[in-house]
C-alpha cells in the first residue's frame, strides 16, 4: 500500500504553511486528500504537486492560474519561466561576479540567513538545475576554493555554503524529479572524501535531465555504497574524488566494482587530473574528466538537454 502523510508532515515537506494548504484546497482544489479519522492524508504524488505549486507561486504565478495543472505541466512551466528569468538576470549582470556578489558578501559576514536568501534568489532566477549549476553553483565552488587557497575564506564558511547548497539541491531534485525516470543515478563520495561540491553539482545536473538522483552525501564506506546501490536498484553509481585516489580508496573502488550488479554502470569524477589504475581498481569504472563528459553520459542514459 502506498504511503500517505498527514497535513502536518506535508507542510514541513513542502514548506507551505498549514493555513495556506487548507486555503488552496478549499478555494482551488489543488489536491483532494483522503479523509481519515485522524484528518487529511496525502499521497507522494500530491505532495510533489504541492511542492511544484509552491515553486510556481514563488516565481510569480497566481495559484488560481496554476492550481489545475498536472505535475508534468507544472514542471514545464517552471522550466520556461526559469529560462526567461535566467536570461533577464544574466542580461543585467556584466559578468558572473555580479551575479554571485550578494552571496559572497553575505558569506563573508557569516550571515547564514542572508547567504541562504541570496542562494535561493539565484535558484529562482536562474531556474532549472542546469542553469543554476553552470551559472551559480560551479562559479561559487571555484571562487570559494580559490579564496580558501588564498587564505581569504575559512573552512567554516565553506561548510556553511555546502550546507546551504545541499538544501537547494534537495529542493531542486524534489521539484524536477519524475515518478518513473529512465535511469537512477546514485551519487556519493567514498570514505574519507568530504568534498561535497562536485557531487552536489552532479546531482543537480542529473535532476535537470529528468533522471532519478539519489544523493547520499559524503564520506561513505564502500559496503554502504554497495548496499544503497542494490536496495535502490541504481542504474549508475557516480562517486566523486578530490584528488588521485589513495590505496585505501582504490581498495574501496575495487570492492564496489566486485559487489554491485554487473548491470550497474560505475562512474568516477571530481578532480580534473584524476587518473585511475584500472588494473588495481577494476576495469568497470569510467573516469569523467569534467561536467561536459558527465552530461554526455547522462544523455546516453536518457537525460533531456
């Protein structure tokens, strides 16, 4: 039996206040939950629609105009609106530094709420995960990394930005996810690898292409990656490394290659100079040198451009 959720849980999952949820249902019949002794019960599909509606309203659409749309129509509307907004945003800025300046200024001051607000403003303006990755997330990654090497940015600030970007990823993945994706991609970093940025960007690109993104985070033991790949029936396991793998990580890669089903593709990315000893780690791993190579592989798995 498919799981159902009470209205209090739906409000937390979608970010829509309880009063707003009730008003939308009463006035616009946005969704029609089941009635039970303990109150309204919502399906996962209904929760997804409510989340899409919230994003549409945030982009300036009237709830009365979009309430009757289905999930697929809402996704298409969000993508079109996002493309228009992205063009306007980029046209107003002379270069990427102008777009990112408010985020970096808030980050410099350790202004958590301000950094969160500016990142979400960029996500709404640039729209689709792909636009957000290439025009905001990746430039932010590079800039913060450069500042850290120059001693102008602390580890604490990098962690704060990572946590906030993680929240945006979860939001975008939920918005653009589909119930039956052509492929499911499990994304993580192996044990002792804690650099999350490339994996976050890859998760957003996966979601943008309409594939199923299963983002597990960083620093995972090989056995847990294998378990997750098997349980989720992932079509692809994508791991990210920040440098040439150590002997311990090579052992983990070899273990994963032996234990995951043969039908599961194994991709490795992260550092531009990444080189893998296939004889040591196993010949199943495909090394992706950059995000263009990743998008090429995603397209081969059915991702839309």
